[in-house]
């Protein structure tokens, strides 16, 4: 069987199999490396790509450096978890769809399970009263991390007058509208404006070639999932026990479609929708979960596991409901990105030639900066006149911005200070 797979691989890729290991063992080795990667990777997408470059390209040679950089670029112009999409793309190139799906599960499940367990035990720890002293330091530390992400994103993406206008406009609009449906409209508007201003109309032939390869049925399935659960969540009786899980899935699936730039952008959107608008979580619960996620390895999107579990727990669904909420959140937020990356990779060679798509990213990222600034304002507001919280937030920001200290270390410092004082 292994030799048949190897022969098919050589036939369809036109590449000789000059490996010291057969194809099956190579894929098992890839899964083992993915497991190690899962438990040793901290930080955002940039840190994750650096580790992939060292471990998967330079050490193992699964793909070339240029292929990895192209996959990373592709994940940046697609909505969804960029680190997850990059890893799935590497796995797809190494072993096809099955290896990509297995790698996705290995990458997502451990941190999601940890966050679900944290959500389940949160009420127990909160009832002891010990968590209050820790939260007094952890909450402003978490806000300091959000501030650091907002500033670094702004420095990276606000490079023109247009991008500055888009960021400012999205900040003002989200503060005024306070509606989750404002996010997709602003993202779409930012992409259209930057694409229109920065692209020359010389790519019609490329677009025709690309979209002639698109299967309309797959596009219909992708959009249909969102519309189905949105309609189902709206029509089902709100007193039904199935109502909130269905609406929660739609919420996370919609957020998964909207997120460009990874977890740093996901967090402000979720805060606005789930804390400020729908009151599924308290400010303390949200920031506690975010702080914990920053201290564990794995994808930032695993934070959704905590949010989903806490949401159903707060609504009286019990232990089983919290587990369901965690599963619904993780599947919902990751599904769009998973579908997209597996859908796009086969004709990425054509897609990457369309500069209009690349140019839209600058406007989308500028709008995302505005979202992050909105979240920062909303997160700081509860501090009121608590000057200590402002000081801790500023200290956390300075440690991240001016030193090489990483977010997990800053979180641990906050926990230690909370236990001491």
C-alpha cells in the first residue's frame, strides 16, 4: 500500500522520492513534529512562522523556504487563523487532505481542551475569593498585551494617509454603532477602498483564468453554512435549549469569516460582541481567559474555547453545556479558515498573481487596527480612577515593547504579584 501511495505521489507531483524514509513514515514523522510544535509554540503568527521555518523547513525539509513564505502570505490575505492555515498548508503539501486534517486536530485540540477545563473550573476558583487578588494584576496585564498588539499592528500597517483614515474611521464607527454587523461592512469597505486606490486594472485575463477554476458548489456550501445557522438561530424559539448553542455557532462562524490578521484581531471583536453587546461574559471573565491563553502554547484562537464554555455556563447549561459550548466555539471559528485554505491552495499559483487581492489587505489591516483601538478603549474604561491598574497596564506594555520578554512571562509575573499582594 505504501508503494502504491508513493507511486501516485510521484505520478501527480512529478517529483522523485529521494527520501531516506518511505512516505508513510514521513507523514508519521510530520505528525510527531506537529505535536512537538503544538506544545512548544508561544506568541503570535510571526513567532509561529519562525518556528515552522526552523523546524519544518531547515531541519526536516518538508517544503522549501519560498513555499513556506507563500503559504504565510496566503494565510494573511485570507480570513481565519493565520498560523493554523499556514500549518495546514504545509501538511497538505506533505501528505494531502488527510494529513492536513490530522495536523489541524493535533494543533487545535490540546490548547482548546486546556481552555475548556479552565472555563469549567473558573467558577470554583472564583468562589474561593483567592482569584480576586490575582485578577487585580492579571486584568491590567491582559489589557497591556492588547495595547502592545494594537501599537505594533499600527506601526506595521498604518503607513499611508489612506490607511490612517481607514483606521480612524473604523474606530469612530465601531464606538458609535456598537453592533457586531458593523465589522463585516467596515472590513469590506476597507478592502474595497485600498484595492481600488492601489491596483492598476491590468489583470482581467488572470482573474478569468482563476475564477474559471472555482467550483460554484463549494462557494455555495461555504456561504450556505453561515446563512443556514444564522437563519436557524433567528427562527428557533429562544426558550429552546438548542437556541443559544446554535446562535453561538453562528456568532463564532461569522467571526471566523471576518478575522484578518490572527488572534490579535479576534480578541477585540469578541470583546465588543460577547461582553459589551450581548453580556455573555463579564469583563473579568473575558480578561482572565485571555491572560491564560497568552500563557499557554498553541493557537490564539483556542481562546474561543474558554468564551464558549463560559457563555453556556453562565446561562445555566451545566458541565455538559460548557463542553458543548467549547466545541461549538472551536469548530465555528476555525471552520471558515479550514475550508478556505484547503479550497484555495490548489489554485494558489493563479491567485497570488492578482495584486488587487493583495492590495485589499492593507485596507483590511488598517480597519483591524481601528477595531483593536476600540477594544482597548472599552477595556480601559472599567479601570475608572484605579491608578494602580493603569500603572500595571503601562508596565506590561513597556516590558513587551522595549524588551525581549514574551507575553507568557509577563502573565506569570502578574500572577506572582497577585499572589504576593
